[in-house]
C-alpha cells in the first residue's frame, strides 16, 4: 500500500511553551493526518496532532508534510 512520508515533531510541554519541539523522525501513513487526530508511538503513548504543515517539495528523507504533536 502506498502512503505519505511525514516528519513527526513532538512538543512535550505544549505549543509555544518551554522547550522547542523535537524531531521524532519520518513515518509513512496511508493519509496525511489532520489536526485533532491522534498518533501512538511504539510504547503506546498517545499524542494529538496540533499542526500539519505541507511542504512545497519533499525533504531529503522524502517527507511531504510535518506533523507537530503534543501529549494526549
């Protein structure tokens, strides 16, 4: 199944608060998610997608969008 490569940024203390978001790498999803959707990592922790930024051209890793996520 073909998918979209998206780069995930995780902001542990919330958008615009404290430390900046950290890059969690690239994953492939069947659709480009929308704000409000949830993602779970390999350990079962859930993050909510807060922002989706579509890139004008793929980054060097082939990602076409950046997801900014925050806890729960």
